[in-house]
C-alpha cells in the first residue's frame, strides 16, 4: 500500500494510540474510558434484574445501548438532546448499532433474565466515536459480567467472543484505517466495520455520499479493517488482563 | 451456486417480480407505485422552490426522503407513528438511507435552489421495503426532474446516474437475493446494497445479529447484489421508456 | 332544484363516481379502497383480541378509528404528521368522527372483548375525504366481522345497520351534493352528514364560517344528504355482494 | 311540547339561569365570567398587534380561541393538560369551534392587522361549557373591540352581528334545551347550535352515538335552539348595556 | 424601620389586603380563592383513593401540587402551557415548592393510602403568586381533610401544623414585606419564605441576581417574613373559623 | 461546635477534598473537571457570537447554563433524559440556579453581544453536584473570558467577582458543611448557599421537608457556608494561578 499524506502523519494502516482505562467511575458494574487518539468515550455497563415486557418468562436476557455526546465534546457546541426533547436520527442509529454489535457476543440464555445497558457518552470527539464506543463497551460488558460471576448469579459465562470496531475510508484516493476528524470531514466514502475475534463480520456500514466506491476499493478497506480490529482485540485483552 | 429451498420456490439469484407503475397519484410531480412481489411502496417526488436554511444562497438544491408504513401494511397492526408522536429509530434510519442514496445520483448545483422530497409509504409489506423504496423513488425523482425540464427551469439535467437497491442474505446456509418476509424473519444475516448503474457501491449495510459472516460469504453476497441491481436498473429504464 | 354551474358539470344532486374495491391489501381482516371521484382512501379494519383498560371485564368490544393523509395526497405537499410529532386538530376531529360513526352501527356486546381499528389513509385528496372514509370503513368493518363469523368467534352478527356519509353545501348560492375540492375551497358553508340505512341521522356537522345559513337552506341540504346516503348505501351493498 | 321530568325541574324549553359578569379580571381588554347555571367559564379577550405569518401584509386580522378546564372543575379530577404535555382531541375540537364561531361575527378587514385571542377557561363544569364559552366570549370580544375604538385604532366597528350558542338534545325521549351534566351524561343524542342574532346558523354539531335521531326530532331540536339563542342574545345585550 | 416610598403607599412591613374565600367552586373537597391584593389564586384540594406506584403498600399517603397561570392573568398574554406542550421551568419550580411546603404540615401515615392534589391556578397576577398559592392551598387542604374526617375515613387528623408563605425583598435599598408586581419587577433581590405556625422555617429561597445581599439585610428580611407569616396564619385561622 | 459522627469521619466544618482540573477537554474555551470528594462534574464554558432574540441590539451578553447527569453517575442507573424526551423539574431547577449564580459575577455590558453557555455534566455523583457545578463553572467561565481577552475581543474584563457554592445541613441534630450522599440521603434539612468573594449572598435555598429549622440553626448554617465558600474561593484562585 502506497504512502499517503495523512494529516496526523500516520501510516495508511496505522491506528491512533488506543487507551482503555477500566474502573473510571465507581458506581457502574463496568466503567471504561476508551481513547482512540483524542476521541474519548466513557462506556458504562449497568446490570438491572429485570427484562423488557416482550422477553418476560422466556429465560433470557437483553443487551441494550444508549449513546450521547456532551454538548461541547465537539469543535462548536451542539444543542443538548435532553433540552431539545429528542434524540437525533444519528444518535438513534449509533445506539442501535452498538446494541446489535454487543448482543452478537453474548449468549442471552446464559445471561438469564436481566438487562445490561451500555451507556456510551462522548467526552471529547475527534472522529470514530461509534467505533471507540463499541470497542470500549465490550470491556465494560466483560467487567459487568464478571461482577455477576463473582456474585455467583450465573452458571456459565455468557460472553461467547470479543467484539471490536474500526472505521476505514478512502482519503485523497487511498484507503486508510481509523479516520480522525480531519480525515473524516474531507472524505465522502467511509465504512464502519464491527468484527469478532474469530474474524467474522458483525456489521458493515459503508456510505459513499457523492462518490461511489469500486469493488477493489471495498476489498482494500475490508483488509484494513481486519488488521485494525485484530489490534483492537489485542488491546482489549491487555486491558482485561491488567 | 447450489440450489436452495426458498419458501417462494425462487432460485437463489432470482428477484421477485418487479413492477413499476408511474403516475399512480395525480398531484405529485413524480408518483410511482413499486412492487417487489407482495411488497408495495408508493413513492412520490415533490418539488418545492425553497432550500433549507443552511443551504441558502449557495446556489444548490437538496434531496430528502421520508418513510412510513401504513399501520396495517404488516401482518399484525403496528402503532401509527403520527399517533405515538414520534418516528421510530428504524424509520429514521431508513429515511436517512433513502435520502443519502438518492443524493448520490444528483448534481445539486444543476438542480438549483430547490428541494425534492421523496415520500416512500409502504402500502403492503413483505420484506425489502427499503430497497423497493429506493428503487421506486429513483423513478419518481426522474419524473419530477423531467417536469422541471419541461417547464424550462433547469439548464441541464441534474440526474447523473441511476440508483437501485436490493437485499441479499444467508438463508439456511446459502446466499440468496431479494429476501421476502418469510426468509428475512428466519435469517439473521442480511445486507442491503445500494448501487449506481456504473457498478459503484453507494451504501452497504450488512448486519449479522447472532451469526457473523465470513469474508467468502460477503463476496458471494456482493456478487448477488451486483446481479440484482443490474436487473432493477433495467426495469427502471423500461418503466421510464414506457 | 335549479341547475348550477358546478366545475365538474355534475347536477346539483349528483354524486361523483363511487368505487369500492375490497381486498385491496392482503394482511388486514378488511381492506377497502374507496373512491369518490378523484378522492381515494384506503380503509383497513384490524381485529385485535384485547380491549382498552377501561372496558376490561365488561364483556363488550370497541371500535376506534385513525385517519391520515399521505404528505403528497394533496396539491402541495403537507408536512408528515409522524415527523412533526403530532396529529393536527383537524386529523383528531376526523378520526373521532369516523370512530363515533362506525360505533353507531355495532352492537358492542355482540362483538365481545375485542377491538376493531379502522385505519383510513388518504392516498389522493379531492374533497370529501372524511365522508369517503366513513363509507369505505363500513365495508372494511363488515369484511372483518365476517372473518370473525367464519372463524366462529361470534354468536351473532354485531353489525346492526349500515352507515354512510356525504357532504353537502351551498355553492354559488345553491345547495349541492358531494362537494369536490374545487367547490369546497370556494364555498364557506358546508355540512357533513352521517346516516344509517334506516334514514336516521348519526352525525350532522355544519359549518358556516363567514356566511350563516338559513333554516330553508338547511332543509334543502338535509334532503340532498338523504338522497346521497341512499345511493352510497346501495353502492356498499353492491360491493359486499360482489 | 309535552312536559318532561328534567332532573332540575326545568321546562323542556327553559334555559338555566344565565349570568354575564364583565370586567372579571383587570389585565385583559375583555374579561367576562359567564354562568349557565353551575357552569362557569372565564372568557378573556386579548389584543395583540401582530398577525400570523400567513396573514402578513394582507391588511386583515385574526380571531382565535383557546379552551381549557381547570383540573378540578369537574366531579373527579382530570389530568392537567399542561402536565400531560398535550391538549386532548376534545379540547382542540372545542377551541376550533369557538374560534370559527366568533370569526363569523367579525369583519376581519375592519379589524386590521391584529389578533384577538379568546381564552375560555372553565372554572366549574356542569354541562354546556362550550356553548357558555361562545356566549361569553362574544361579550369579551365586544369589550376588547370597544377598547380599540376608544383608542381610535379602528375606522369602523368590525363587529357585524352577535353570536351565541346553546345545546339541545333528546332526554328520555323528549327534546330539551340547554342540557346540564345530569342530562348530558344520560342522553346519547345531543347537538350544539351556534347562531347569530339574525337567526342564521353558524355551526350545527349533532351527535347520536348509539341512537340515531329522526328528521322530526331534528326539527324540534332546531326550534328549541332558536328560542334559546334568542334569549341568550338578549342577555348579552343587557350585559353590554349594563 | 424607616419609611419607604412603596408604589402602593404601604408601610415597609405591611401586607396587602388578604382575603380567603372558601367553597369557591363546588366539586373539589377543598376550594379556596385567595387574594393578596390584586393577586388572585384558585386553590383546590382533590382527594384520590390511590397512591403513586413507589408508595404502594407502605401505608402512607402523598401530597402533591400543580400550578398554572391563565394566559391572560398577566399584563400581556402568555402562551398557554397546554398548547405549547410543556410546563416551563418556572412552573415546575413553583409546583415543586408548593408540594414540599404542604407536605411539611402533614403526617403522611395518618393520611393513609391516598393522594391529595393541590391545584393552584392564578386567575389574576400582581406579584407573589406562589406565596398566595401556598397560603390558600393550606386552607383548601384543611377543608379536604375535614371532609375525610366527617366521612370517618381517618383515625386521627393528619394536619400537624399550619403553613403560610410570604415574599420579602430589598426595594430601593430598604427591606419590604409582600412585594407586588411594581416592586418585584424593579428589585433584583427577593426571597420567598415558607414557615409553619411554630415559627419554624420550611423553605427559604433567596435570589440576588445582580446584587448580592449582606448578612444584616438577610436578618432584616427574615424578621419581616416572621411578622408577615404570623399575620397570614391568623387570616387562615379566621377563614377556617368562618 | 460539638463533634459529630459524620460517616466520612470529617469535622462538622470540614469540606471534602476539592480538586479543580483545568483544560480537561480540548475543544471548549473553558473546560474544568471539579471534584468535591467523589462527586465529579465536567464544566465547560462555550462562547458563541450571538445573543438571544430578546437581547438583540442591546449591546449586552448573556450567561446560561445546562446541567445533566450521566445515566450511571449514580448508584442505580437513571433514565437518560434525552431518551425520555424531557428534562426533569430537578434538572431545570439546577440549571436555572447555575445560570443565575454565574450571571451574578459578570458585567453583561462588558461581555458584549455574545453568549457563554456553561455545561455542567455529572460524571460521578456523591452529593453536592450543584454546588460543585457552580464552583467549577466559575473557573471555566474565567478561562473562557481570558480566551476572549487574548483575542482582544473585549475592552475590559467582564468578570466582577468570584462565585462559589456549598451545601450545609442538619445531620443527626448538628449543623455540618458540604454534605455527601450518605449524609444528604438521611437528613431532611439542607441548604445550598451561593456567595461571592466579597461575602455577599447570591442564592440561599433552604429546604426542610418534614422538619422545620429554627432561626438559630439557620444562623449556624449560614456561618458554616461562609467558612466553606471562603475555602472554595481560595481553591479557585489557586487553580487559576496554576
């Protein structure tokens, strides 16, 4: 892959520096501050001993997610969604994506009749907030499940694999990994890829508003995503071992 | 590709019967009833001589979309979103997808300072409502633009290509094209693919809740989508020539 | 009655062409597309085996209605109520009227503890949408009740009579039957009349914003309505016999 | 007309005691407390020197109305609409009715580019709140217009007639005038009639949920309404002369 | 205390004329029209034989309050909160304050599992609406409790003391009691004080937007409040004895 | 003052450990993480070059505040206000308090026609979030104003004094300073006090739900607050000098 002039000076296939800090706040069963470069997202996992009405009596649990950005996590202040009285379409799309992604790594029968809510709140945004959120939420989820294991509430571990996510895109004609805001805002073809630690694809969401991408470009992007997710899964493991 | 036992008896790479009926209602500049088998969506294109506040004075137009399902378009009655007082996350995701997809085939400078709104209302649902909506909305958009051309409001045609969409998925272990409801509800890996008539990908949204898909499966699905979109673009052309 | 110059060339006491198409969509227990000239309304009747909280345990059912207009059913596009987040006062008035009108022809004890919801969605508007909706909803309701009869869920038929509706008004000084949009928008005295097949009045809603109507005018209007409803009831019977 | 056994002991064609108290509160340009028996409604008329956007530059004004019930104006406490976050369909129907009725007695060109808002708030309810509101709002409107006349803001009086309203219905088989709550709640056929002082009908809203009314019953009801409105117009004149 | 030039000519420590009229409307268990000068608030107390979900089975009751202003209770018309679809922050603050204040004089175990709702609706505003509301709501609450006592629903009286409220503030440099609108709108330091009849403070809410107040000023204000509340408690007693 | 047995072992007049960390996030003009013990609030100050409509053309600026709690900042997860679609009454009260408090230290003419929004988001709650928010927001505001000074947008410094806040209350019969959650939840008399650095009171909000406090208790509480705010102002100075 040829060299590009990324604003950050990174190689095309280079992630930003990833940091995963566990136990960031004290109340939640899982609480992780994840950083992809300057993007910082606080992911908490909260356990509640209830299930939604439509799951009652089925002997299985549920994983759901909510997403928000602090009003001044961004370059110019955004309106607070609680004050506006509704969540934007973008917010809803992202929290549905996070929920689906994390459900893909859980055996809901093994979880039993309880809900784990993953709250992903962006403290500082610099591109890739949804992929950082998924990557961090996985670690928070594992911590929360371990709390249940320690309390002997579970017969077996409901976590059936790891999940992580990264963005890829075409920047100035070349495929690059893990776009930051400077790249994201000047490129109109990007793709968010969620994968498990077995190399399986959980979600692929590619958008080419204005410029359609060719099949060979898509192949290159998927290759970059596989490399990136591999490194993110390693970072998750290291954090959980810490 | 090996034979599958699709509930409809279709071949794995076979679309449902596609019908595109123009001028279905009389008021809209473009009005198309599109059928993918039993899925029927009314797509209207409405022209308004205004632009959103954030585009004022920039000399370019906007394409936007709204999506809805009639409450009894489905097997059991759904709550009416107007009565509930808000659109679901799913509705918002779909209408954002339709809007982005159609913007990808329009030169907004050539459109000038006006808005085209694509309303896609599902009269009857049997899987694939969003892909039918995109495919039909393109024809309604062309009809509406032709109205502008006849009124000599445009110097050149702002349509820069055709756009169509189809779903693909893994059903009982095999890749299939254009899932109907019976397939969609029993398969947990599916992908909606939006392409232009030049073979470029505009949107790829693959979701594998529960079962991740492998890279070779993805390759097969993309191949099916390319075939399906090719046939849909031909159907659009035939309808517009009619 | 003296001749008038109606835009459509109709006689003062002449209905528009009425068409009642049953089984228009496949999921609903009753599904009727009704046309009063260019006004087209899709009326579905949906049965649910539940009652509202305030009827629980009383051994009787409920009939309710919802009404909507597709955004481009009209000459210029209207805002979508689901997107605006609320139904207009006009919408609520109309759906309350439809519900009351249809309840007037049902024995709710004989219906048993279930709800029939009549969804009336205007595909194309040209005046008289609420009267077309009531007239079509009656046929959809009968079809839905017949489904229950065939399934042997009812001991006796809860339908106790037919219901139909028509508008009347003073156009250019003369009373006319079944106003279309051209008449409706230039006349400020009109009345919607809902009647049963025994000649009884169920609802009379006359409005004279700007010009009050005299007692003799009201008598003439009620006479026209009686004639019109008589023909509509015949059309309903013919459709149900078809 | 034969005698009935009305709970109040009134004759069939007898109004409740009507009181119209002007200048009930001090801030509004018109402020009237109207009583129809135990029903008490505070009607204020507020002048604002603006017009709605759709009337700007047309040289005419607007009359609008809002209606509310204090939570404990009724026998059991109702939820406060401001707390519930929306007005009920019934509230919207009534305030639309009041607005249309009062616009029928105003020359909007003569009013000039200003808005008069009629707020009708029910302090105590005992049936007939909407007819009392219309009857009282007319007096408040006249007072407000007179304020404008004294300030020499108007060239000529925009009030072109008086407006009053009364309910009629079939109670225990006989037509009666001005139903109170005891009658209203046990009768399923009633009609609200708004008329001007020239004997013209402005609104007729008859509802027969459950029991349809015959043509001869309607004639009797309209006759009662004419008598009742005549007395109410006299009461308005007396109050304005006071 | 030195003389001030209050717009009303009152002495610095002089309340406005206070009137407390019981049984103002007929449906509510307690119904009081309270006047502090030109400020008039209708306070009703409604008993419901239910408790909120979070109190179920605890053997105790609840006191809650709602507050509203009629749109033209003020000098210029305010938007109706029910029409705007939400209560303002100010409204919510005030109704929370009223609820807390009245709960402070009730033994909720003695009340038993029922709710008393205090609706305080401002008919005419001239400053001090929240203090008038608290003072009047207490009398309405006592009347409602006495209804329960007469019905022998209570073993002992749950009222454990009287509660009244008054505002104090710094006007043109001097502390004054019971600010009217003319004073309130030109002074930026005021305090609402809620006390019981034993001289205990229940709520103190002092606000100095723009000008901070000194400790000695606060002492003077608290002294004025003690005097004012003493007189208000006497007025409550006189009204209840009437 | 006699010794108490505070859960934390603190002296009655002892603050928790206070930390004020500036430049916590990178986008906002002022960004402060303030900690009062385990209570942690992120306070950002955002400058926008606009004024609200009602201040246009008056040559002065505005200071406003918004407050939120992350869903799992507390012991059990709270519903997200953006998802519920509205801010609670408590949230609105607190953000109105923060806004008023900070406006008290700003000369709005000197600020010029711009808005500073103070977003106070609670990352972790352990009592006293509103007082921590005010104390931290002041430092963020000073940082933001200094950005304007450096950009030479201001002729003179609009900050006219420092503002800080602390809670006081009666815990087990004794007055204590700076209540943590363990104390707050078991005491029913507490007061939030906002003061400036000149010893003036800006806001005093004392609430005694259930137990009224005596005048001598109030004196003791005000004395504690004066001591606490003095130390907080010193901490603010130290942070700003750092």
